[in-house]
């Protein structure tokens, strides 16, 4: 029987001089470390630390000036019994109903702009102007347009014999008024993305469908809608995230949250608790709940979209 002995690793040759690292090599390492350190430092300072600070602050009674005092879960208990919290959360969700309406209108506009007709460049520019305009200027403009005495909207309704309401002072019309303005503001951006997606759909698909006898409506549902699905998914996700943070329009057009708090959104209520009433701890707790809700809805959308992947053979 033969016993194989495992060979020991060779001993380092102490007679060889250690390898020297060149100056260029050390300089490249320092440069690489600097490029890596800057984003990491930015993440720590502007993301990780604020989140950790917010989590700690949400369990305190803090006015933003004096030292915070720990109060356990009192902020969260107060939140779930606060009628204004639920009211503002409900208003935020309700205003998101404007998202599907805006997407449908922008798709119809993109379909119209995708056709060969005179003046398409002019109309594309006109529809996109609100996107690049200041949201504060637009809010002031629509505040004037909705004025019950001399507003442009009621003057236009007066020509057809309709006596318009005082839009922003009526609980029944205040929310729809802001939703109409939000749809108008985001129409150009969504239309532009849909238009780019429409122009990237292969013409061969429509030609093959036409040869098979498919009507225009059948081609729309079988080709156009599936090909636009990635853009629609992107717009739905970004619109929901943006809709959950609507604030400037509310703060300018209805500084008191509208009649009977009818236009108070959650971000507006958080801002008011933080800076009007100096309840920083309570406002931070609501901010964390809002962040968790947005994260959960976004994750759900990604999960649902994963089942809708398709490929062209």
C-alpha cells in the first residue's frame, strides 16, 4: 500500500526583493478610491443619515428647536386616531384618480400627433409648455381662472348659460378643480413619451395584421396597447409617486386646505404639522408611514408588471 504524502507549499523565496508599486499605480488607486468615496459619502450624508434620524425622531416629542424627548409610540397612536390624517390621506388617494384620466387623454393626443397633418410641431410645443412652466406660476394662473367672480372658467361657462360655482371655495368642486389642473400640467410629458413609443412600433406588425384582415381597432388592442405597456408602466409608477407628494398646488391655491379640509393632502398636512405647529416628531412619523405606503404600492406595481412581459418572435 502506497501512502501519498501531500506536498508542502514552496517556501517564499526570501532572496527575492519585494515588488515595488509604481507611483502611477498608487495614483490610480487613490483616484479610484476618491470616485468611489464621493457617492458613498453622498449616500451616507443625504440618504442613510436622514432616514435613520427620521426613524429616531418619529419616536420623540420634538419641536425642531429644543432637544427631542422620547415618547415611545405616542406619535403613531395619535396618527391612527387623527381624523385630519385620514382625511388628508383620503384626499391624496382620491386625487390620484386623475392619473388614469390623464394617461388616457395623453394617449389620445399622442395618437393624433402621430398622424401626418399640418401643424403637429406647433401643437406638440403648445402641449409641452405647461411641463416646463413653474408649478407656482401655474397654480396662481389657475387660482385666478377658478375665481368665482371674474375667473376665466366661469366666464366661459356664462357664454353657454351656466352659472359656475366658486370652484376653490366649494367642497364639492375644490378637489376636481385641482385634479383638472394637475391633468393639464402633466399632459404634455405623458403625450411626448407615448408619441416616442408609438413611433418606435415596427410598421411590419401593422402591415402583417392588415394582411390578416385585422381592423384598425383590432390592431390598436393587439399591437399598439401591448407595445406601449412599458411606457404606461413607467408613467403609472412615476405619477403615483408624484401624486403622493402633491403639495405646491394645494399650498398656493387653497392655503388652508380648502373648505372643510377638502383639498388637504398628506404632504400638505405633514408640512403644516412640522412648520406651523412645530410638531416635528409627529410630522416625521407621518412621513415614514407615507414613504412605506409609496414603497409598498411601487413594489406591487413591479410585481404585477413582471407577469406581463412579452417578446416579438
